[in-house]
C-alpha cells in the first residue's frame, strides 16, 4: 500500500473567497446578501451543518467549495468550533433551490 499526501496549490481566487466568507461569518450582513450562510444544529458541542449559497461558487468544484468553507469557518470561529462542522456545502442559488435549501 502506498500513502501520499495530497497538496494542491491555492488559487488567488480561492484565497479571496475564503477571506470574504470568513469576514461574513464574523460579521454577518443584514438581509439575504450573498454569501448567504445557513447554519443548522451546532448548539453546544453538537455537530453542525453549514450551507453557503453564493453565485461566486459557479466555477468551483463541490469538494473545493467545502474545503473553502471549512477554511473560512476555522478562520472566523476557531479550530475548536470548526471540529463540530459535520457538513460544509457550497451551493449556487439554483443548486440550493433544487435541494430545497434556503
């Protein structure tokens, strides 16, 4: 069996989106302004689900969206809080409608 660490370069666009999302998580804008962050569960030490509806996800694969959400969540809320996130899903408005989220 072979074990390898996967490393991927972080694109400048990804860094910008993570930074913007972390700011939104720290200081949410009023109303339904994107990125729209929906939190489910997460009271106390229970696992939480984080959904981010954002048109800026359009060209980004789903797994990368999730990684970016986790990076932003850790920046905004800290490592301990990020360990309680069970689901981190980034969706466009259309994808969210199809899944009945938001």
